[in-house]
C-alpha cells in the first residue's frame, strides 16, 4: 500500500512559529526530505526529533525525486521541508509534488509560515489582489524583461531578493515600473525584524548608504489602474511579439494573448500567432 507525501511548513525565523501538527508529522514520518539537511537538523534537534533524512534540492531534484516517489509507493511516509517556510513555493519541491501527483501518490499539506504572505500583510499596500513573482533572474536582461512583463499589472507585486542583487534590482524596478511605493521586509519573526515603507527612489537612496544584509521580500505597488487602461487604449511601444509574451507571462493563453496584442498593434492574429509559436 502506498504511503503519503506531507508538505510541512517550517518557521521562517522564530522557531516558536512551528505548529503542533507539523511537529507530530515530522515525528511520525518514515523519513524527511530536506533542502539542506544541516539546516533541518537544527530544527529537528530543537524539538528532539530523530528521523532519517534525505537531501532534495535544485541540483539533485530529478534523480532524488524518483527515489522519494518509489519509497512512498512502497509504503513509506515522507515529510518534505524547505529551509524556511512552505515547501514547493519558489522551491524545487514543486517538481516533487508534480511527480507524485502524476503517479497518483497521496499528498497532504501541513500549513506553516510563508514569507511572501507575511510580508504582504506587513506592507501597508493593497492585499486584495497580488502576484507572487519569487526571485528575479540574476541576468540583467532577463530581469528587466520580466519587470517589463508585469509593469502594467495592477496587482500588488511580491518578489524575493538576495542582498548582493538588491541594489541592481531596485534600480531596474525604478527604471521600468516608475517611482512606486514599496515595502522592503527583512528578518521577519526574528529579533531584528525590519519593514521599510518607502518609494523605489527612497529605497535606492537608503541602500546607497546602508549595506543590504539578510534575505529580502519586496512588496511593490501595482500599476495605477486608470493609467494602465489609458495605456492600453492609446497603444504601446512594445512589438506584437513582445506583447504576446508579456500577456502569456501574466497568465493568458496564447490565443487570448494574440487576440489582445493584435487589437493593440493592428497586426493580424494569424501573423502574430505564427511569429510567437516559440514563446
């Protein structure tokens, strides 16, 4: 009889945030799949949990994913954890979930802290509609292309960022998104938790004299709805192919993206469809 995969949320800083159910699930699992076994070992030791662990991270996820799935199919119970927060959210655990789902393996979630949602709640920006973008690419062109793709999105935008990339990312955001409000959150749930509510230009000024330290969550104000509508009505300086890619990145299907881009550019749908088959 097949076992089960548990997705177990772990604290993003303060160990007191772990739930009783998460502790029980870790204690009862046959084995634990961890992003970094050294990090998870500290958590397990704190709660006196003794369980065998297996590493599962970006560079071994395909080979190790098969091994984990086979063990669950043989009847074992696996608890999947990431270093902090919810596994499978901006995390290679999403591939393990997809693999197990494709093989009919039961999957259950043990909810826990999530840095993106916690930062959104702290931000002071609109929370009714938001888009989680995770980490932007380290490559400047790819990063700027992604920002161009979301520049007209009216939802609040949430990004993760590392300290060594923060200044470059803030500059690109100001260049492409304009001087919007931003909340910069770091060290959540820890002693030195900090929330900086400012603008993109203000953030650039702040970090020109303060060295970025720790992992950051950037919560950025969405595009002004009226301005976005006006831009759509008055046209755009993006090519038809760029518009199709942008709209597909925002979640539209290819036909929907082609239809909208054709309307904005005057290019025929069939021509745009052929030009964007590799998108």
